[in-house]
């Protein structure tokens, strides 16, 4: 039944609908997590926002993957579709890392607020590690999402209007 829900809605494939939400939420979550890591004032203001966005991304990625698998059964298999499918499987670990960093930033934010009164502050190196981790997962997540989106667009539009079927990896003469 769940698979049927991710196939079509009102006769339209669910995948493009879910993917557009995913392609907005995933980079937004990455950006918000990175800003929260770099800017303490934003982190204090945002509180749960980075974690909530990262969790939304964590829910959307498997939905996009599952709906893509349902759509893949309806379309002809091409090298571009296969490339897109393989790339899409690599996004979930990045988003999971984003959730972990967002949760740690929430913990760090709590420590900073409580540390002003009674609890000893965490060492400075913790902040540096969190910034580096946020930079790494935000960059990896965003790059992977862009590559997946590009490969999906190439697989859909490669046959339309004379657009060359390219994955962007090879030089065309």
C-alpha cells in the first residue's frame, strides 16, 4: 500500500512533487545548520530550527528515493536514469550526518545558555569541531543534492528539444 502512495497522485507521478520539496528542504537545512554553527547569535535565536529542518530532510530523502523507484518502473531504463538512481542512494548518509551535527549544535546551544549560570562551559575545541563538521556535512549534502538534481533533470530533458544527453562529467566536442 505504501508503495502505491508513492507511485501516482491524481494520475501524476509522485516523484517530481517529492523531489522538488526535497531539493528545497535539503539545501536549506544544510545552510541553516552551517549558519547555526558559525553564528552563535543565530544559533541561540534558531534553537530547534536547524534540527527540525534536518529531520524534515531525513524524512524527505527516503520518500524521494522510494517514489523514484516507483517511477523507474514506468520509464525506460537509460544510462542517465541509472546514473541518477545510483547518485540518489548517496544522499541519505549526508543528510543523516546533517541531523547528527544539528543535534550536537542544539546541545552546544543549550550548554552555552546554561553555562552562563551554573554548568561549566565546554572547551573551545568543541566549537571548532562542530564548525568543521557542519561545514563538511553542509557542503557534502548540498553538492550531492545538486548533482542528483542535475542528473535527474538530464535524464528527463535529454530527449526534449534537442538538449544533448550529458551528465556533465565528460567533455563534448
